[in-house]
C-alpha cells in the first residue's frame, strides 16, 4: 500500500524559509510524478507545485513562482518543497500527492495518493 508522510511544517516569520519533505513508501516511487497542494481554512485545496517522475520537469502556481522550489531524490523516495520569502498568505496545510501521470499535473483530481498534510503558519 502506498503511503505518503509529510514533515517540516511549522511556524515561521514572514520573509523566512521552510523546507517540507514527503517520504513515499513502496518500490515504484520513481514511476510517479509528485505534487504539493495547500489548503487554507475555509478554502479549497490548491495546486502549489509538481515534479515529473524523472525530476526533469516542474510546474508551479503563479503565486509561488520564484519563491518555492520542488525537487525529488528517487534514491530516498522523497520529494521536497523549499519555501523561501514566505508570506502570511502561504499559511495553510500542505499536502503531498502522487500521480501515475509521469509529467505531473496541476489538477488535484489526477492524483491517486495523498498524505495527511503538514501545517505551515507564517506570521507577519
């Protein structure tokens, strides 16, 4: 069974940085593209970033371009989200997800597996 476990969330001041990690169980990690989504209270779950199964292609939401970087280490079955220049509006629960679409996607409906989420809070 596939499991995704996120870590690295916490409380940070505006302008600071956090790095989220997501470890995926299973031997076929490299065949899945991975994505990060976030959900603020009372709002829908929104796309943040995705990375292809090979790691050669990435997608970002406009709101995080130039500030966030997604990467993966297939040897460690782990995907990362480096978040710099954090803003209060980045406050949300961040979810890791996996899709069998090798190029990744910004559509949450195309992801088959989800983690439990990790809270990120940015204070002003």
